[in-house]
C-alpha cells in the first residue's frame, strides 16, 4: 500500500510540474518509502528534483534579470504599433479640440453679424424649412441691432464710400453707378 501512495504522489508531482512535493526533502522522503525503487522511478524523481531546482533559480523574485520576460521583436513591433495608435489618437483629439474651438468662434461671429443685419442666424433666409425663420430671414427681415451695425457694417460702408470718391455730407461728389459700388 505504501508503494501505491508513493506512486500516486509521484504522479501528482509530475502532473503539477514538480510543485506537488516540498523541495528535495519531499523527494527524498518519497524515495525512502520504496524498499527497492526501480531505475525508471529513480530517473523520474531525479527529473522532478532537477525541475524544482530550476524553478527556484528561475524565480522572478530573484535579483537576477529574467530575459524571458523581455519582449521579442514581434512583441516590440506590436508595442510600437500601439504607441503609434495612441499618438495618432492624441493628435486627432487635439485637432478636434481646435476645430471645435474655431467652430464656436465662427458661430458667435455669425450670430453677431446676423443680429447686426437683422437676419436669421441659422440660414440667413436661404432655407424654406428653417425652424427659426421658415426661409424669410434674409438681411433686413428683422430690425438690425444699431450698436452691432455700427461696429461691423459702418466701417465697411465708410471705406466703400471713400474708395468710390463719395465723402460723407458732400452732395457735390459724383456717386457710383448702381451695381458698380464695389469697383
């Protein structure tokens, strides 16, 4: 019966890569249970002892560096690819933030100019299905905001008049022909 227990312990130890026995002392105890172990059993026990000794040497808690844990070239390529993906995602997020910031600034400017000209801030009267004006919101469709009109439109009008030779409050100046105000 002792031999059956010893065989069972040996098989369990083999199945668990030698970790089922407590070091060499456990193996020596296993050997001592047999009165006349055969050559195969001795070889198996020696094999287990060798595996346990290697397992203790390969212990990651040892101070020696374990080169098996270092990534191989394929793993390095994967890591580089993942890093490249993270960098690309970071650039896209930054570009998205910049575009959103620019969009918000342009919307604010559009809204102010639409208010200055009395137009629909969504479609400027161009879309019949506009929820705000139903396509009737072109410039002047609402009362312009005088302060914003002076801020945005008056400087452009002054420059246009000066360029065309028309000075403010000077009735003797020639006026441009209709449709030629910008030339």
